[in-house]
C-alpha cells in the first residue's frame, strides 16, 4: 500500500518540529490532494477538505526506560488527556481508542500479514494503515499453530532478545519499510475523520534521531514532528511518544520506526507496541 505524500513546510528545533502559521501554496496543496485522491479511489473513502484553524501548541508526552513501569505514568497521562477508552465499534464525541495487537488472531499474525484495514473492518477502531513496503505484520504469540517464534523471531532469531513488549505478547511493524502511516475514520465506515492526538510505544530505540512521529492536517500541512526518546539500554528498551492537540485536527500520522527495515539486526531497527489515539471525529 503506497505512502501518502505530504509536504513539510516547517522549522525544526533540536527534537521537535513546529510548522509556520502560513498555509500551503496552491500548487503544493493540489499535489497533496492528488495523493489523497488516490487513496479515495482505492478504498472508496468519503473525504471533505476543509482548512484547519491555527490552535494552541501541542502537548507532548514522552518517556523511555527498561521496563513497562518506566513509561507507564507517561502513557497513563496521555490516556487521561484523551479520555475514556471507547473500545471497539461505535462512534463517540470524546475519548480514545487503543490498539495493543494482542487480540489479533493467529491467521493475521506472523508468519502471515495483517490486513491494512483490520482495525477499521475486522476490529473497527477507525484506523487504516499505509506503507511504502510490502505490508504489515504482527508478531506471534508464544503458543501458535505454526510454532512461529515470538517478537519477530521468524524474521531473524536475534529479534526476540532485542525487542520487549509494553503489553504482552504481540508487536507490530511494517515490512520492507520503516514507514507506517495511519489515516483515521469513523470506526467501521469509509467516513474520513480526524483525531485529537496520537501516541505509540516503541521498543529498542537506540539512536536519538532514528524514530519519529509526524502529524498532518487534512490539507497535508505538517502540524508537529518529534523524535522519539532513545532507551537507556542497548537491547529491549521501551520508549513512548504521544502528542495531543486542543482540537481534533490530526488527519494523518506518519511514523518512522528506526533507520532501517526489519530484516538484518543492526542499529537502529525499531518495532512498535501499543497505539493510542483520540476518538476519530467526522470531518465537518
């Protein structure tokens, strides 16, 4: 599934990026809309373009550590910022959705691929994934019908020792790319939506500029970008980055997980655990 091309018109600080207040020029906006129209044609998306007004500075929630408890307080703070967990299906005016991968059935876990629309169709939570690579994979549980090794040991036997989990047992990654993009929808529908914020747990981030999350509005403008904190150890660390906004204006999230693909172990191969994001809100 192809990546959606958005423009980056921003200024960069040491770790975060805040875009200028100016809107995109007409030519760039047309290119952005053309890319999104490709997604509309492919998936039958219902999409309305509207400008998004400038808002307050985003709130950043970030932590890294050796164990899940080292980042739990920060994850909890981000959850509280977004509101109650709305679970699966339905639509709500407030709250959040979570994907922890652990309920994905064996048929859609390693060595098999995860359908990109699994979390808007099979388990509707309003998220659709794109990548420049060949697809997505969720790692196997310790007990599975194909005896597939856990934590992407099916890709390389070293990976179970390099990666750890925030919520056992499964992890998530794009294949043949380090880019994962998430579009939001009213869960279980093709109605495009925006979110108040997005956060993710990463494992084995070793380099300070290898992993980041970028947040875009419906017109393709970069709202914010930030690098993920590296862990304090060379193996199995956990890092969390969540960014929240005062209004639901995040249309697309682009995650760069590490600086190389999940294939041969090397610095800095990174995979993901929990995704946490604001309840998708229909575009006006």
